[in-house]
C-alpha cells in the first residue's frame, strides 16, 4: 500500500499543480494579476497543495487543492474570460493525459516503475479534468455554466450555489459520484487513447 501511494505522488502532483497554474496564468494573460501577486504562478507544490485535500485525494481519490485567487473585475469581458479561465485547468489536465498516453504508446520506456507512474499520471489527469467539469460548485464546470446564463439567472445561480455544494458533498459521501464519474472517465480515456492512436 505504501508503494502504491508513493508511486502515485508524481502523477498527483503534476495533475494538481499544472491545473492550478493554468487557471492563474490564463487569468494573468487576460488582465488579472491576482494569482501572480499571490505567488501562485509557480510549480512549487507548497504553494498549491492543501494538506487535508491532498491526503483525501491520495487516500480516497477525491480531494482539493488551494484554489487560485481570481478577480473577474479585471477581465475585459467578464463572462467570456471567466469561461476561459475555468476551462484552462481541465484542458491542461487533458493535455497532460494525452502526452502521458503518447509516451506510453511509443514504448521506449522499459522501466516498470516509470511506466506505472505514467499510467497513474494519465489516470489522475483524466479524472481531475472530468471531475472539474461537473456543474457543481466549487468546481470549474459550475463557473462555466453560470457564465453561460443570462445575468439574471447567473445571479440566482450564485445566490443558491451553497445548496449545490451540498449536492456535491452528498454525491461524494454516498459514493454516487463514482457512478457518474466512472463512465465519464472511461469514455474520456477511450477518446484520449483514440486521439493518440
């Protein structure tokens, strides 16, 4: 079990860190310096890892990182730029998953430990990308959905989002989330592998 956890660390670190940096860097390029000023445009894991969330992800495969601070007031087009920033994290995870799958498929790596670590990296990045696109706060998918709504309904979405938090917690606690994520992750893995092939 200790070996499994240790070999999972590189893939988990890569998935979390690049996801958060992608959010912050995209926001920075769109005019929001908040993440940069908070020192979050770095690959230093200490800047991004929430200890409790990290342990939960390592043990239960569900967890969280420190959210990158974003201030939409800096954006020229608030709705569009919020969507772009929200998509940046999951899309980066999918890109890393594709790169991992490419390296695996080429087959020049003969070290079993490195190969196993790559497979775990592929899985973690696919899982994190899919999970964060679910439309429940505080996930990226909820911000995308809210930004697509007319302002009136967007306001209502954010007003009642605390109840959607509860829905996500219930889904996780009851393991119902596995029934939703499992097929989506498998479908995404098949699509990624098809792209690679």
